[in-house]
């Protein structure tokens, strides 16, 4: 088997962990492909200029925290490959294995694993009938003023019907996967990812009655500004795109799904309990 490996080298310990992963996979008869920028660090592996286009691999292995795993998953969707996250971060809610569990990689080679298929979102920036940009996200789309803690008047439509005009710091449109990320911190519900849905969570809304909503998976949400000032649209916490006056962000379920490799038998509640209810690392 051939694996594309995407390590987050900004995290302490990732280099050593990645070398252990490579050694284990090679001992199992597999080959590894890494980004060319790390050719001075790793040996006896193949390198690629754009690791995200290596469509001849069998799977993608992301080594890092949740941001690394989500970034890898978003790009793996484009080449229709599953992703295994290996934690070298602190929380890594999306990780399938921890560093001390590398002995389980033989199950990956033997096909002894399940695929966890997750709903993802497609976000388009529109001006009239013209599409200015389009991209995927695994966790959430965040629309905000982008100029610090300043409230904005934001319209949100479900289809053609106005849900509300929110006075808030921003609006989050999240997947069930993203329900345990920014949406959770903003007061949104935690949703089992097997329950396909789209979450709408106002951030610091200036109202007694604005509450998070859980919508059906085929909902199409349109977000726009009520003022003449631009908004910012960020997907999975990455670099923002300006939403100029007269433009709108249209967010809906993507046809594709992100596929995560699950080698262990822990379920969603097990992960919630382990990762979120016992944060000794923050003490």
C-alpha cells in the first residue's frame, strides 16, 4: 500500500512521531509519500511537490492536531481518499490513533478498519448569478466583521425564507463534525455525526431569543450583510475571503463526504468522554 503522509512540523514531537510511523509502515511492506519541502528531514521515502494531488496513494495519514487532520481531510475529498489522523497535538478530537497505538497500524494494512463518512459543507461566494469562489469545509463556515469584537447586522435565509436578521459578532454554519469545535464554544449543540444535519450558531448575539438551530441536511443557507461594510468568510478557521456589499455566502451540503479511517472500536460518546470531559492537559 502507498500512503501520503502530511505532518504538521510546527508541533513539537511531530518529526520523531512521523519517523516512527514511516518505519512501522515500511516494516509492513508499505510505501510513503511526503511533501518535498521535508526532503532534508526524512529518508527512504518518496516526495511530491503537491502532496494533495497524489491520487495514486491508498490513503492519507495526517500527523498533528485537529486542524492538520481537517485540512488533510478537505484535500483528500478532492482525490477521493480516506484519512487517518494520528495525534501529535493536545486534543485531536478527530484523531484515529494516539502515538502509543502505532502497533495498530497493521490493521490498516490488513483492511481491519471502518470508514466513518462525514457530511461536509460547500460554501460559495456569489454576486448576483456569478460564482466568485467555491470551497469545501469539514467543520464550519464563519461569517464575521473581522475587525475585532464588533457587532454586525447579518441576514440569514433558509432557501428563500428569512430566518432572522441577527445583530451579532458573527454566524457559524457547522457540520456535526464541527459541533465540537467553535460552535460548541459559542454555545451550540453537540451533534452525533451519524445524525446528518447543518448547525446555525450565532456568536455573541445581542438578543435574548437568538438560539442555535439544527437544520435538515439538505438546507441551503444564504448569509449576507445588512450594512455597506464587507464581511469576512472563513472556512475551518483558515484564511478569510471578503464578502463585499452586494455579495452573499451560500452554504449547503456537499455531494462529497469526508472519510475517516477508524481502526479502534471507540464510538462518538467514548471520544467525547475521553477528549472533552477530562482535560487534565489544561490544568
